[in-house]
């Protein structure tokens, strides 16, 4: 034991130094490996991430522009209506002002009203807007066209029977508005000029003009208004770019045009002619649902750039457009090289910082190890001494508990012999008093007294042998072990209606010191007995001991049907002073002593688990203790 303690102290003193140095050597190697590995991983991840980030960027930008177009398309009719209404209100205000200033009070003659009306017609007829497409017209309550500046031959004609391509009589809406003295929008299909072979959708707005019981109105073909919106959008295309290097392009595949927001000097129509095959491929791929397209654009006839480009495109089919933007791989590689240089500088800085920290930490930890070694040595010495005292105390407590149990068993076993001795003595006295004590009776009674006293003496010897210290090793047969258990415990168990069964082999031997194996088994059996006493069981109570050999080990199994152990405390039952019993019944060291005996003295292992015990085909829950001991030989 002393040699072992010296080794432990030596280990405590010098191990921290060795471990610190080894630890820092390992840490340095691991960190260097991880720094290099992380650098390579960051480079690989950077390339992949940077590529994906740029793809996500151009996708986001195109989706943002696409959403603007969708919103513009959805709200285009509302904006057109707002514009038409505003223009009619301006024309109506102009006509009202002319009427108020031209009409002479108290002389509201027909001739004068016609003159003023002609002035109004001249004024409104001269207002042409939207590059010659927009004009004002006037219709009366019968559907007669009073003003049509772009088609004079319609003036004076009644158009109330006119229908559009769907059969809708759109002039009736004008008549209805006049009758209601209100204002209204109307939508119908009509021809822009005599050369058109198909009508176009048109929106008009009418406002009632009370002095002449007519309406003043204007209208616009929706596709003409959309063309204005398209031109406005294309003029502002550059404002959607996120940087100077990026740009948007629009492919108008209906009109075979390409629009760019780049400020290059070349002709954009030339771009279409040079890349017509590429543009057709982009159109086809986009309509198939492919969004990301790789290609090499061609700028001039004699020059094909060896610069791969990746673009994100989306089809805005309502206008026959494909909107897209992209990035060049060469530009991406330049940015990656800059990032790689930054990562390399970061790596070198981390290495310098790491080696400095390691040097400082190594010095500090070595100093701390010196102090810790000294402190641990002192603590270990104190702990070793206190542990010895504690083990002696616990073993003494276990012995005293066993002695108490044995004294109780002695009392049970002596009760019957003492009763016999008392009966014999009382009987002999009565026979002597009555002069009935003859020699045969006397000899017979003396023989009974001798047998009884011999039984008492043997009982004392059995318990004395159990408690007698014996440092030498001895081998006992399973049969002898059975006899010892029977003499020490069986009578007590019978008093509590607990049946002890043993399944042992007479041919195998067990090695024990100072009856410690017997003590461990008795502690386990007493634990089962206490479990039975703590609960009221109506069924038969059993404790079974089974000993056998398996895989060069001696297996001892002690099982009961006392209900088992709660899983919540299963891991704690071998702790010292842990008990679920009342303090007057249990000390909490019985099972702790079992583990100490099996592991330290007998070099074995002990396990516990809840298990079912079957008695006459009936299953009962209980606990199973399993002791595994190395086979020492015979």
C-alpha cells in the first residue's frame, strides 16, 4: 500500500509538467493543421459562396425589376384613366371659362350660343397631345358627333348605332352619361385608322357639359399607352443597376430589338445582328423555364471576347420582353483573388498571434502546475489518511450491524433449547419432591440436558467463527457456504415467513478472506428481508441464491420477489449512507460495504437490476444482485 501511495504522489508531482508540454505540442499540431485546413476550406467555400452569392444577387435584381414591371402592368389602366380624366377636366374647365366670358348676360340667343360653341370647338379642337394621337371630342344627347378634330367627316353624323367588334354600342354610354348629367369611363374596341385590319382596345372618359347638353371626352388606345410606359421604363433602365459594372438588358423578341443600359459607343442594333443566334437561344431557354444561362457575348464582328458570362433572365410575356442581368467570370475571379490575399494575410496573422499566446500560456500553466502539484500532494496525503480511518469505521459499522443481526438470531435459536432445559429442570424437581425420580428418568433427563447444552455451545461457536478475524485466505465449498448461511440467517427468515432457496454446486470452490464473501451475501439478503418487512405482501416471499461457473468466472446471483427498486434511485444504492429506510432500521452502509468487499477485496464486480421471479408459473417483480468473481482455482 505504501509503495502504491509513493507512486501516486510521484505521479501527482511530475505528471502535470509532462502533460502540459504534451498538451501544448498536441495543441500546436492540431491548431496548425486546422488553420491550414480551414484556409483551404475557406478558399474552396469562398469560390462556391462567391459564385452563389453573385447568382443570388443577379436573380434578386431581375426579380425586383420584374416585380416593378408587373406592378406597372397591373396599374397601367388606372394611370391611363387618371390621365384621361385629368385631361377632360382641363378641357371642361377651358370650355366653361370660354362660355362664361363669351356669353352676354340677358342676351342668350341661339345665334350667340352657336358662336360661343364654335369658339369652344376651335379651342378644344386645336389641342392635340401624345404625339398627335390624343384629342378631345364632343357628342350630343342623340349620339351626334359635334367635334372630331382628326376625322372631320364624322362631324354632324349620328353614331348612336355604332358597334365595336364584340357588338357593344359604345355611343349609348355617351347618351346615358348626358341623360344622367354625370361623368363615366368606357372601354371598347375600335380602329386607329382606316388601314387597320383589326380593332384595338380603347379607354375613354366623358364629362357632361351642361350649357350645351353634351359631353366632352377623350380616349387612348391601351397599347399606345403601354408603348409610352415601355419607353419610360427603358429610359430609366440604368437606375435599376446595383453597381457601375452591372447592367440590365431587355430583349424585345416581338420587335427583334435589344436594349442595354450600358453607355457603350457601339450600335445596339449591331449587337442584335452579331448575337442573333445567342439571343434566339436565350429566348428559347427562357421560355422553357431555364433562368440561369451561360454564354460568351460577341461585341464586334472581328472580336469575340473569351469571357464567359452568366445571366439570370425572366420572360415578361405580357410585353414580349425578356429581362436579364449577369456577371462575367473574369470579373468574379479578380474579386476572388483579392479575397484570397486577404485570407492569406489573416492566416499569417493568426499563426503569429497563436504562437505568442501559446508561449505565454505554457509558462503560466507550468507555474500553475508546480503549485497545483504541491497542493495535490498535500491533499492526497490527507485524503489517504482520512480514507483509511473512514474504511475502518465503515467496516466496523458493518460488523456491528452484523453482530446485532446475529445476536437476534442467537436469541431465536436459543429459545427452544432453553425451554427444553427449563422443562427438564422443573420436571425433575417435581419428581424429586414427589419421590418419583428414579435412576432411568434421571439418566434420560441428564442426556436431554447434555444435548441441549451442546446445541447452545455449537451455536455460539458458529457465530464466533463468523466474527473471528482471519487474515489468511481459505477455500470453502458451496455446501459449507450453504450451511453457514442457514445457521446465521435461515431461522430469522423463517420467522418472517421468508423462504430461502439455494441452487449450489458441491464440486466448485470459492476463495474468501475473513468471511468477507459471506458478509457481503448476508448484507444483500438482509436488504431483501428489510424490503419484505417494509411492505405488506400477501403472496409467498422468496429469496433465491444461485452460484455457478461461466466463462472462467464464478457467478453469484441473489434474487427476491420483494417488488424491486425504483429506477430513480437505482444508480445510488451503492453510495455510502444512502438509504430509503427509517433511521432506526437502516444505516445506508450495507450495500456500500458489499461493493467495497466485491471490488477491492475479491477483485470482482457487482451489478443490480430489477427482474421478474416466477413461482409456480406466477410472475413477481423483484431485484437481482449479480456478483462476478474471478476463478482462483481449487
